[in-house]
């Protein structure tokens, strides 16, 4: 790699702005590569299981190049105004192509409306409209137009959770039985 020079620029990550020194390289395939110094200085956390990058001690979060199929996007049914510092539940439309099943609703991480926070929740939708809970964290009202993409929905993996629960229950049961057996031995003596 041929280094052309150095420059400093302001970078905005989900509203968090920081000054970063960049090394300019010829023929780089990416627009930028964030270095370890920048990530360390901004207290960045790369969460691979959720495909997110958080900065400033998890105050600002963005997705890591994850794209969702259109049928996994939840959109508002009606236009709604969310008052400052208020929490609302609003109907959202599930795409007709999405197979209704136990699912997880999560925020759609975009740079727009960073003052809105969508709750991550487990749902069992029976029709292609469900409810999303969100809060306006800003000092100003936020207007969401009808059909605005605000969240994602993905099938929940219930099998692995049940296995974990069964294993925990088995462990608790074995501990209980062991304690009961020891108590019975003490009572006999």
C-alpha cells in the first residue's frame, strides 16, 4: 500500500461526532477504515452477535453493514407524532411475505430519528399488524409518516432457548435432589 499522506476529518457515527486522523492510501477498496486508535478513543464496542458498533460507552449505535430483506422491515400503519419525552405504542405493518411465527422485534438502526428508541420485544403475531413500543428521547416532537420503516422482525429461535431452560431446570432439580438426599441422611443419623 502506498501512503499518500495524512489528514484529519470529523466523523459522525449516529450523531456522535469526533475528530479522527486518517492515513490516506492509494487504491484502497473501502472509503475509510476506522483504526484501533479511533475505536479506543471513542470507547467503541463491536458487538458481532448483534452486528452493531457502539461508541461513547454505548450511547450511539449503528449497524455493521447488515441489510434486512424487505419482508423483515416493520412500517408504521398511520402517521403519528411522538411528543418529547413520551413513550407510545403504535401499530406497525408486517409484510405479507413474512411467515407469521414467534418473532423478535428490534430497532431498525438508521441515522434518521436517533432520538427515537424502539423496544426489543418477543411477539407471536396472528395477523400482519402488530404493536411496536417506542420512546422519544428528545426535547422536540417527532413526526413519523405512515409507512415509515422503524423496526425489524425476525423469527425467534425457540428450540435453543428451550434446551437452555431444560438444562437449567435439570441442574436445579439435581441440586434440589442432592440437598434433599443429604438432609434425609442427616435425619437418619
